[in-house]
């Protein structure tokens, strides 16, 4: 039986480039090689696509701080409308082989925000994870939170500003509405990149400046004193929720360093120690959040638990981390789905959705 060729997209132009490379390495190590042939496609920080041998493609693969793409790899392009499913060599302009399904491990902008998903749809190639709309909505924290609020799903209070509104950002007004400390976040970024926890005017102004370095739109969000609980969701039309996990950061908050570089940056308690009825309610709320935001394939829903019973949805990640210390694969492992089986299910979900879409009239 012919193996399914999986185009594993990694790297990317976002600030989460190295996280993506770490995740891709773990997927390569775990995927069933008897069933799948991995075609590793790296995107460097300039946006150049390259094709590489997994043995030589990732430099310093075992060091999360120094991991990088091998720039000597062959440049390639995906050209929708020319040769279906084909990657084209930039040097010879000849096809390098067809791709059966794309597995994007691209965190943040230009990968998790609907851009790659749109390209895959134009090229008529199945892809793992949420579609264009779900990806874009989940990436934009402002739009995501407004949709959650519209659906009656509780989320922390926030205000949004774009660059043209910089003069309207007043510390005293924010402090009166949201209290201090507060969190300042780029609207379209993940992995806690560009986030500041501000306690006073100096930190607030520095946080505003930092967030605007990463995005044209930012959020200022109230600080929630509570437990951080996470739930993984898997599926298309009938998604299911994993066991719950609790994050106990050793840093001031669950930062980029704590998530992906410092193996001691946080303690993950799986399953989370919660009453059965609360666990059931939070798992159901994770699925509801997933469906409200039009997600498919996979996602990780992050909650705050304030007090004993108050649950708030913080955010959703449609391409969660797949590193060795990432919560998403750990939650499914605790739920009885191994890393290898998880990858297999994600690819099969992508193929199933694609088959259903091909039956639609256009």
C-alpha cells in the first residue's frame, strides 16, 4: 500500500519560529513511518520555503534555544492552479512530488491565522487543523473574545486599541476599569510572546510599546487570580474533549520561556484535581468554545478557575504546541491516545473533511 505523503510545514515568519521547529521535530520522531512518508518543509523568517532531509534539516535540534533551519536546503514553492498537489523546485522549476496532506506546525501569524489554510484550499490540498475562518477568529484575541461573549461564554474583561488609538490609551482609565495588575497583549500572537504583566504606570507604558511591536492591534486585559486549567479538543463535526490539566507556572506567569525553553518553567498536573461535576462542565465548555469559534481538527482551550466554581475561557489555540513539554499531547496521552495515534487521527480528520468538501457543488 502506498504511503500517504505528509507535507510537514514548520518554522514560519512569526515570533514563534523556534517553537514550531521543536514541535515539528517531535512530530517527525513520533509519526508512523509505515503509514506516512514525511516531506519536511521549512519556512525561514523571510518567508522562503525549503525542502529538506529531516536528518540534516534542523540544526541544533536538541537545543530549544539554538534550533534552526538549514539554509542550504533546496528552495521550493507551492503553486496553486499549475500542478495539483505539487511542490515546485525553485532552481529547476520542476515538480518534486505530490503532497497528499499538509500538516502545518506553524504557530502564530502566517501559519495559525488562516493564511496557510487559505493557500492549501487554493491548492486543493487537505490540511490538518481548523479552516480559514476558525483559524483567523481564534488567532485574533479581540474577535475571539467578542464572539465568546456573544455566545454567553464567560471570558476576562478587556479593552482593545489599534495604533491609531494610541493617544486614547490612558493608564488611569484602564486602572479604574480593569484594575492592576493587568495584562497587555498583541491581539494576533501566541505562546505568550509580547505579553506584559503591568503593575504600575512605567510597566504599563513599556507593555503598550512592546505589544505594538508585534501587532497593529492590542488588548489590555484584567488580571484573573485563579487556577490555570487547560483542555484539548479533537474532532470535526463531533469533537471530543480530553482530560483536564492544570498549569502551575514557576515564573511570574506562564511565559514563552516557561512554555517552551525552561523544562522546569511550570508544573503540569494531569488530570487536574477538580470535582467530577466541575470537570464535566469545563470539558463541555471546551467543546462549546471550539464549536462557537468554528474550529476543526484540534485545539487547546485555556481556562481560568476563579474561586471554587467560576470558570472563564481565556483563549483557544488551533495549532497548540507539540514539544516534549507541551500540554496538548500530554492531555491526550492521559486520555488514552498516544502521541503516534494522535498524529494519525489528526491526519485522518483532515482527509475526511477534504472528502466531504469535494462533494459540495461549486
